[in-house]
C-alpha cells in the first residue's frame, strides 16, 4: 500500500506520539515498512514551517523531535516530485468501501 499523507497527520503524531490512535498506527506502519510513504519534498518543508512558525506547535514540539521525524521520514519514504495534477477525491460508498471520483 502506498500512502500520501498530509502534514497535519505528522503534526498530530508529533503532538501525541505515545497515544495509540489511527494516526500513530499509520505513521508507524510507514516506518516499519508495512506501507510505502510517498514523500514530496514540499510536504517536509510545510511540516517544518508550520511547527516552527506557529507558537502553539512550537511550544509543544521540540526542534529535536521534528528533526528526528523528518530524518526518519526521508529514510523510509519514497521521494516523489510535486504533484501538479488534481488528485481525485476519495469517497466512502456504503457496502462497497472506497472509490476514487474525479
């Protein structure tokens, strides 16, 4: 499975890394190789910028924690170029599961 995650997922993970949640399970699945993390360089830049420039996040996330996660993501992720085209919406269809629209 290949995953493209939003910076908010990683911010939530940094805020509560020890909490068992769907977010920690997804991030940890990428780290241990159960899923392939697709990693656009812009995502890491957005993550760092938001943590550094938002006082609430900056007060709760240590620079070392952010640096460690970014390094780890670079090691386990598959770097991809910036996606220029529209990404199809994912919708839930009762009884069927998920499908793409667009």
